[in-house]
C-alpha cells in the first residue's frame, strides 16, 4: 500500500471537509453493501424458491410418469389376459371343430351304411314284388282253372 504524503501546511478546514467526505464515503459504501446484501439475499431467496418449484415440478412429473407406467402396465396385463382368453377360445373352438368333423365323418359312414341297407331292402322288395306277381299270376291261373 502506498503512503500519501500530506502537505506541510494543512488547513484544518480542508481536513474537516476531507473527514466529512470520508464519512460520506463510508456511509455510501455501507449503503451499497446493504443494497448488495439485500439484492444477494433476494437472489438467494429467488433461487431457493425456484429450486423448490423445480423440485415440486419434478416430483409431480415423477408421480405422473409412475402413474403413466402403471396405467400402461395395467393395460398390457389386460391385453395379455385378453390374448390368453382369445387363445383359449380359439383352442376350444378348434377342439369343437375337430369333434364336429369326427361327428360328420361318423354320420357320413352311417349314411353310407343306411344307403347300403336301403339298397338291400329295395332289392328284397323287388324280389318280394316279383314273387308276389308270380303268386298273383298263379292265383289267376288257378282261378281261371276253377272257373272252367
């Protein structure tokens, strides 16, 4: 620090004014310090407030995200259950169609057997009809002979 040399003859009035100016300068410095402290305190309070708002916003976002994930997971679970149910329905429907196919095959076999039986029955009826016609012819002959 550099020392200032005072003139040899010092005017007391000048010293008094310098002292007053020095006092004003000190007051001004204190006022500026107070303003700076107040400004810094305001900034700190604003930073604290913004950090609090940011924290609350992040917390709300986190909760919304968790709820969103839970909703998506619930929907996926429902879809999985729905898909399982649909698969079970399709499997059951396939079983029913196989059973129906077996029944139709059996029914076709029965119809073929029935057709065979009907054909044999028709043959028997034809034979019976032929025999009956022969019997009628014989009875006609006998009747004609008796009438003569």
